[in-house]
């Protein structure tokens, strides 16, 4: 199954390949151009593999009615030992090293 996103990826790869060939004709077969060509080839292979064996679709189940309980009790101070007071404009205790 090829989705619109995959079609757009194929089109983008074609555009990138055109631009890399333009660079190659302008600068020659230099290392940077060879690396970009290799990266683009790898991207094309990965897209082909993805199309022919896609991973399972992940659908996050988010409920607007889901409530996260945050207790009003004082939190454990030990969890913050050694943390910096960055962004507060002051240090309420000695700085940690």
C-alpha cells in the first residue's frame, strides 16, 4: 500500500537525486557528493523496505476525559537533592558540583 506520504517521499528523493547530480556535475566526484549519494541510496532502500514490509500502525489512545491525579501532598524533597535551581534567578542552597 502506497500512501500519499510515500508518494511524496518518492518525489522528494527524485528531486534530491537531481540536485545531487547537479552538485556532482559542478564539483566533480568529491567525497561529500559521494556521501550524499550513498545517503540518498540508503533512504531509497529503506523506503522500499518500509513499503513492502510496513511495521504495525501505532495508534495512541488518548481520551479527553482522562484525568491525571496530582496529589496536593508535599513531594519527596530527596528526589530534588543535587538539582540546580536554574532559571529561578537565585540559589536556595549551595550549588552542587
